[in-house]
């Protein structure tokens, strides 16, 4: 059945016509649509009408815009209504599979084609700009002193400005610098929970966060998600009423592993539900600035949080450089003071130089240029890799196309086991992350995550063909 809009407006008619042409195969997956000006000429409409029409196609998941390149058809995107949600699952004692250690060893091996590691390829990193930032920082005499326990003030100030929204203004005193996002998440959860507390988590969820929950000895309750729109709010509210969780852990903007993006209205509703029931939210926003379409980034939960129930964690590891080890927690001043006290007892302060270099870089013209270029390249890379996996993998393989980030959450046909795929791939020096690591209840056996932020070239293409051959045989 053709997906059409019943509205009689000019832009809806143009949108419906383009949808029919996409569904008929006239514009195949990965192909470029006519430009906006070409549409204006063909349809005898003004530019704003053409923009509205393309907006409908983007909202429905038919196309993605690439900055300075145009609009492209997304490969085989399923209807949202066809996705069936699982039921919430309670996991009293979250543990982490032993295979995580061996997997991490593979990810660190340069001999592997690293589809497994969720880090951008070196070609995407702003080496020259970061070298300049380090060089300038070396001139500052503050470099040779202890940084503030919460982090270099100028860095906290710039993060506060970038993180503020209409509903919540963030001050530097609400920012706590950490060694990456994982330490930020561990710090936030350690301060928000005690052993035995119930923690609601979206599922699937990054396995490092499960490691943190395991170390803190809390009870995890998995909430189902949609791979396009994120957390299922009905299931979440049901769990709140039955289990009374202390906090929710969620990645609402380009989730790891699924890449899902919670719509703005759903984010607002999530905040209302949580505030109404007194449930705090830990928002991981590490991919939040990596949207594929031109324009402003999607709103974070923090920026919409008028009730101040959100603690946000993030870092520069995905958007700038993993080697900087610059992460942060944004929370109320009382929690920041507790974090300060803990650090004083453990290490006093973090190294000053990386913080000063990051402060020099963030918000500079070089930073903004890097992000614009990075987003554009990621959009093309994600579409290209998705198309290749669909080409070489068995019929029935599903590859939801994310609107940001660089991860693909691939679903194999029923009966296929991604654990077998992973072990067979490792023999061929190819790494990937099997889906079972993103759940504590045995789900996602026929899913796996890959990094579409690695270099596109003959080596990666050959690896995909090899993976496809293995997938057909298992």
C-alpha cells in the first residue's frame, strides 16, 4: 500500500508523488533526488513549498539530506508501524558476559577490520586544529598548576553554553569534567543510586553501561525501544507504576546501538511522565551533535528540562577525538559538590593540558567547521555501508537507517545467530559486536552492531562481502 498524505495542499501532493516514485523504484535506494530548484521548476511551485514537501519525506524516513550535496533515498526503511515491541524485562543482578573482554581485545587489534569499535576513523578527526589548540595551551602558565577539582573553568563554561536550552540554562558550576563519558556515567549513577536500587534502562543499551550497573549492584529493568523512535513510553510508565525505579538510563538522541532518535514531542512527554512519578533521568548525549541533516542539532532532554530531573553525560570521544579523554557530567550543584568531594579523596584533579586544549577548540570556528564536515561525511558513509550490507547479506536482513551518529544496528533473518557470525568473522580478522551484549536477558541474538564511521575502501568492502558469505552459511 502506498504511503500517502490525505491533505490537499500543494506540498503534500508533491511529497506523495515523490513517495510513489521512490516506492516504484524510479528513485532507487541511495539515489539522489532532483534539487529543490529543479522541483520548483517541474512542479511550478515556490521554494518554500518544495522545502515543505522534502520535509515530509524526511519525517517519514524516505530521504536524508546531506549538507551541500542534496537529498538521497534511504535504503529499505521499514514502516514504523511494522516494528513489534518486546515486553519489559526485570534483571535482578545485571552481569556482563565474559566475551566482552575478548571482544575488547579484538577492537584494539590494528590487524582487524574494526566494524566493532564505536570510534570514528582517523580521517574524520581534526588533527591540525587540535595540534594548534595544544600548541596555544602550552603558552598558558595555568598549564603548570592544578586544575579546579571539577575541571578547568573555561572548559566548563563553554560546555555549559553549548548544553543550555530554552527550558534549562546550565552554569559552569553544574559541569563536572571526567575522563570520558563512561566515567561520567559511573559518577552520576554512583551518586544517584545505592546497591539494590531499581534502575530502568532502555533496551538495547550499550554494554559498557551494563558493566557500570553491574559494578554498582543495582537491579536493571529493561524497557523496550523502537529502532527508529526510541523508548516506548507506554512500557516505561507501566514499569514505573509496578517497579518504582530510582532512575532511567537512556540515550534518546542517536542511541547506541540502534541509532534511534526520540521525536521532540516524545522527549517532552518522557520528561512529564518522569517528573510526575519522581523518577530521575540519566541522559547519555554522546552522539547528540552528530545529526546527518543540515541545521540545528535535535533538542536534548537536558535542554527541555524545566523540572531539573535530568543529569546529562557526554564527551568529545565520538565528535572530536577519543584520545582527548574529555567527558563531563551536568547535574545539580549539590551532586556536583559530592563529585568534587569524591575526586578530592581519589585524585585531586584531572590533567590540565587536555582540558585547556579542549577549551581552546570547543566553540571555535575550527570546531564548527569540523562538525559540519563530519556530519556530512557521516551521512554519506552510513548510507553507503547500509547499502553494502543489504547487497551482500541474506534476504530478510533489515538495516534501519539512523538520522545521526555512525552506528548501524543490523537485524539478521530469524534463525541466524550473531554470536556465531562474530566468532567466524574473528577468524577472518573482522570485528563486530553481537546483539546479545546489548541486553541482559538473552535478546537480540539475531542482531549485531557495526561502526559505519570507519574508512570506506576496498578493505572494508571485502570484509562486508566476507561477512555476508558467513551470514548466508550459518
